C-alpha cells in the first residue's frame, strides 16, 4: 500500500471523471442536460416529492445560514471524506482499503450516469435560486469549470460520499450519540445540496443508494 499506488488510483478515477466531462460539456450536452433536469422535475411532481423550492425558500431567509450551506457544499463534504481516508492511511489502519474501495466505487459508478444522462442542477432551472451566485461566486467560471463537471447532478456524488464517510465514522464512534450524529451526516448533506440548488431530491436519493451499494460491494 504505497503512496504512489494510492495516488495512481485517485488520479485514474479523476481522469475518467474529466474524460466524461470532456464528452458531454458542449452546447449539445448542456442543452440535453437542461432537458434532463426538467424531466427529473416532472417525475418528482408526479411522485409528489418536488420539495426543492420550499426547502430553498426556507433557507434563503437566513443569509448567514446560506453562507454556511455554501461552504458545506463547495468544500466541507469533500474535505471530510478526503480527510477521513487520509487519516486512516496515515495511521496504517486495517479499514483503509475497504473505505477507499467504497469511495472509489461510489465515485466511478456514477460516471456512466453522467455520460448517459447529463443533468443540469436545479440552480440552472427557472424558479430555483443559485445560492453561490447570489453571494458573488461563479462556480462555472472558465478557470474552475476545467476541474469539474457542471452537468453531473444525477446522481449526487456529495450524498454518495456522505453515506460512505458517515457510515465509516459511525463504526468508530464510542458512544450512541456519536453513532447517531454520523448516521445523520448523509441526510444533512442531502439537505445542503437541495437547499443550495445544486441537486434535486431524486439526485440525493440515487446518490444515497449508490453510497450504500458501494459500501456493500467494498466488503
């Protein structure tokens, strides 16, 4: 388990992600992604789970709270997941391989979805609020957009990572309160991504299912 090998695994997975982005990130792909987003809204309306506008309406009443949600979305979720894996690696923990395997499965299993069904986030649809843009942050700036895929809303990578990380942390908790706290991490992230207009409810549901499947396969 060398650093070079672990870095190669991470870089290969990220390269595959960027390759998918390169295929779909064009005028035709963006138009298709908007249509797919509208299709998700229509499905949610039929299922009665189209709660994103109501969640956003509650969140935007408190600008400072929205700032916290933006930070959680933009950096907090990924930082915790990467930090958790890094800590296990540095400690030489026996659980590292399983946790890294689960994260890799969750990350790469979403790529076929991103390729076959590129989806624009709710913030790109009429009637939704882009909470990051409202604070002067353009995450689709030409410099930033080189490093991520803006039309990869379905499924939610953030929620999938939260399921994997939260479950891993819960197994290490020394108290019932700690286990409950870590088990509620994924639902909290689901709220964050919906409230900030970055994912639909269905994105979060599928992302959670992907995270749970990844943990099962990693065993």
